[in-house]
C-alpha cells in the first residue's frame, strides 16, 4: 500500500501515543483528522449527551447471535466487533417519514426497492443525521454526541475519529497497510488485494456509475454560521485504503453504518 513517506504522532497498536513512520494513505487520512483537531472552530461541535438524553433514546438494542434487530421496523443487521468497537456489518435500510420527517426527499434506493433490501438505502447527510438544515447553532441545538441520527437506540452515526480508530486497528493487523481488510471480497469491479478479515464487508452502493462505497460521518464544517461541508468515508473500487471526502449539502449520498455507543 505504498512506502513509508512521513512521520506522524498517533496512537499505536498498544494505544500508546508514539511517533510512527506511515504510508501515504495513512498520512493523508491522519492529516485531515489533525486539521479538525487543530482548527475545531470550523467544525460543528456537538455537546456531549447527558445521561438523561441518552436514556430518552430508549432501551439500547443489544447483539444476539451476531445480529441486532431494529425494534422500529424489525429489520436485522449483522454486526462485527473490530478492536474495541462494535459496528454494523450491513448498511442501514431504515425509512419512516413519520418518525423521521427529515428524510423526506433526502433518501432513496440505488436502483429499485429490491436494491434497498439487498444493499441498504442511500441518504443525504441531513437525512442520515435526522436533522433539519440550518445554521451551525440551529444544527447543534437539535442533537448531542454521540449523534444517534437514524440509528436504533444504543447505536450512533460514527464520527471521523471513530472511522480513524477503525482504520488504524485494521492497519496494525495488516503490517502497516492502511485501513485494509474492510472491503467485501465480491461486488467490486477490481477484487480487493486483502480478504474481508474483519467481516466489515464494505461494498459499492451509489446512484452513479463509479462503483465506489461512501459512508456517512457525523462531521460537518463551514464558515461563519453556515454549515456547508459534510464529511464521509470513501472506498474506491480499485483501492484498498479508505479516504476522507467532503461534499456539499446535496453533493453526495451515503450508506449508513452505525457503531455501538
């Protein structure tokens, strides 16, 4: 996945902050995480949820036999434990415009209804986050971190930092090859060079013909009071490492993978 190109100070496999020589994909991903850490005022800053706010979301949905069942619609999703995190290993297919009116006109299937059943729905950022568009203050006032969005109780939309933790763990399990082993072994135009060793099974689902996979994060930024840039994670069809991407309000739809609180 490329030669070591630079040194970063990041947590290693033993969760110890240390200097490391890393490949370009790792350096590029980490650099964007550092941009957020070094200039947080540009980003939407979610307040940490109180115990009362978390309790108001309902009884957390627990794993049973490698799956969770969403009590809202009965759909079951495979889950996988990767390091210290528990992730959905399938894309969300939640659609209820009465319970989540913010998704009206902001979600759909890649092809027909059957494609939603097979590969999950695609959501614009506000639909995935279950938020009404507004200024930074208006957006922040609607929720808290971890941001539940359209996830079932006890689960949430992953942040850039949580995606970084996932990719970093995969890196250390693959001798420094950044974030590999997270793609499904089938469905890609170019077969990945690494097995789906964690059962995460990222697969391409888009409304376009680029055959890539795009996943939502809970991060957004802007200038002044506006929220204009939304962040996601991209797996290219011919590249094994994930990348951070940016889009405008309706510039990109995403698949949703929830992570356990």
